[in-house]
C-alpha cells in the first residue's frame, strides 16, 4: 500500500546523524536514513529503504576513509571497511571484535566520559585523534563520530569515520617552526649586537684574573672557585649565543674529507668536557679502518660535543658514557649512549625550546638536527626512563670510501 512520505535523500553518510531503518538487508549496513524536507512525492518506503541501505553499505565498504562501527559500551569493533585496513594495516579478520582503543592505542583530545555525553546530547562528535598503526607508526586523524540508537532510544553503536591528516599537521608544524626561526633570527641579531662584545670582554677579564692569581701564587680557594664559576657561566652564555646564531641562519658547510674518530677523541680529551665527568666512565668503540667522510669539521664537532655533554648531564649520580662508531652500508654511524635518567615520555627533544634540563635553552638538539640534516644525514634517539638514552647519528660516506 502506497502512502505519501517526505522525500528521502542520502546526503553524506559520513557527516549526518542516522537512526534505525526497518528491514536492513545486511548486517554490515547498520545505518539509517537522513530525512531532508525538500518536496513531497509518493514512494514505496520499503523498496527505497532497501536501495539506500545497499548503496550505503557499498560506500562504507569501498570508501578510502577509514570507517568502523563499534559498540557504544564496550568499544568492540563490529564493522571494518577497506579504508580502515589500508590506513591502519589491520585486516578485517584481525580487527573484528577487538576493543578499538586497545587495537589503535587511541589518544583522545578530551575524556571519554565527556565525549559520550556529547554523543548522547547531540548525536555526533568531531575531533582529532592520535592513533597507532599496525607497524607502530603514530598518525593523526580527523575523526567524525555518529551515534546509532536502539529501538528503545538507548545508545547502541558508534559510526567512526577517520581521515589521515598527519602530513597536513606536519606541514603546519613546519610552517610554525619556520615562523619561530624567523623570530629567533631577529632575537639573535639583537642579542649578538648587545651581548656578544661585553661577554667576550668579561670572559677575557676573568681569564686575566685567573692567570694573575696563578702567577702571584695567590692561593685563596674560595676566590679561585668564584672566578672559575663565573668563567663557566660566561662560557655557557657564549655557547647559548652561538646556538641562537646557528639556528637562525641557514647552514653553510665547509665540506672536507675528515676523520670522525679524530674529532671524537679530541672532544673527549678536551677540558670543556672533563669538568663534568666526575664519577662517569667513558668508553669508546671504533670500528677499524673507518672511512673518511665529507663533513664540516667545526659543525659536526659542535653536534658531538652537544650530545656528549647532554649524556653526561643526564647521569647525575654517575654512570658510563659509551661512544661507538661503525659503518653501515653507505653510512658512517655514531652512537652516543648513556645510562642516565632517560627522556620523559611524550617529549620531543628536537622541538624548538623544548628541554628537560632546568637551565637548558632547548636549542642544542634542534641545532644538532639542523646540522646533521644539512649533511644529508639523520639523527634519532631511543630512550627508557631510568635506564638511559642512545643518540644515533648517520652521516653519508663517499662511495669510493666505503669498503
């Protein structure tokens, strides 16, 4: 029997609220219809519902977006399309029945209770999630959730549509860093003009006082310690100034074939490093017949010095600094390992102005990363709380130097 109904129009299954549809044709298509009041005409309700639900099912299965349906209470997955398989790496067979938060290690932007409250109130929710793929890669997705209710009006299932926006977020982050670098450049110019010369003069004066005390055999431990402490602080400020300058300006390299082992041995023997190594053993492991690599000696020395100092400062109660260099295919690899406090979870040490040290500037490691990248190399790290951190620097070797 035919009756007059509002025209049913399928506008956008990913962005509209859905309700119970009668006589669904497939369990995968547990979606209802959106009613749009455009104009009225006579239609057959059951046939139209059947056709639209079948169309929705095909769209869900074939969509490039990751689409999944999960139970409202348990979060267990009951629908998983090809887009979800492509994005996350988990097949439908592996995903079905799994709690979505456990499978994808989802990090929500607000408490789950608050999101469920909004779902009950509005029927939908949107936001960005951080999730983990099967191979362990962290991704950012733009997520749309829509609530499906049971016949008695209670919450039953959640339709989740996720689009990968990781690259877009990274591009935005890089643009933000570029703006920050421009600001740092301005700050560095002002800082250098106002501070560099006075600092150099102060450093020279302190060294003259120290030398004069030694020549006159004027041995007052407190005075000597005070002068040496002031000299260290001046050196720290000069180092900070140099970091600002390095980060603000494009890396200009003076590339020459260089022995990396020689640079490391020079740094480990330097007095700058020695004053902070009390209670710390230093071990080296250099592969024999290491090839020369084409690098800017001064800049790579800056990288190694920064990594070694960071490692030593992380071992407040003593420990062991291990420096290892070896070949790996077309790269020369430097590993600097400590058994200190480790990097706190969630901290990106290469982010501008991000530091785990009370008096750190948050510039040393971004500068190191910039220098290594300018050499077409990579710098990464692994860490474990309370166990230590290992930084790994890979620098390309000329093909005729690789054996």
